[in-house]
C-alpha cells in the first residue's frame, strides 16, 4: 500500500457521475467522483452510502428534505432511503460504500456504471 493523494487522483479524470476506485478496506471501497448536474432518485436496499465533499457544494435531495453539504462535510444516506445528488457547479467528492453496492441502486439509467475503474 502506498500513500494516496486525493487531489492528484482527481486530476486524472474529468467525467461526471462516474466514480473511480482509489482504495478498499474491510469490504468497503473508497471512490472519488466529480459531479455536475442532477443524478437520478434511487436507493440502496442493503447498504448505507457516505458522501464527503472535497470541493464545492452538494445537495442531496431526499423525499422529505434536502441536505446541503459544503467542503469538508459528509452525510450518510441510510440504506433504503431514496436520494438524488444535485451539483449546481462541479463538485468533488469521496464516497465510502460497501463493495456490493450498485451505482444507481434499484434504478437503471443512462448514467449507470456497472463497475468502478481503479485509478
């Protein structure tokens, strides 16, 4: 294992809504992603999902409220809760998720990614 510099890794890609794997530990994967625009409402029936904002501001729309995350903040979406991330401007995030999680949960969309490439 070597030191991972998140800022360096973020310079290696520019696509949005396509997480890149930067590490694994104890059945969890650490993903980096750049977001811009709206995702789709979806849920993960069996897994919690942690969103941590490195750059920008991210809205996570839930069915009953919207959670706004600023740089340095994180939010855990509990399993089974429908959510839709929204990035008005480009946002850089870290995701902590179980290896078993599906990108768009119970929804198949044009932006669905089947596997996360390692960078």
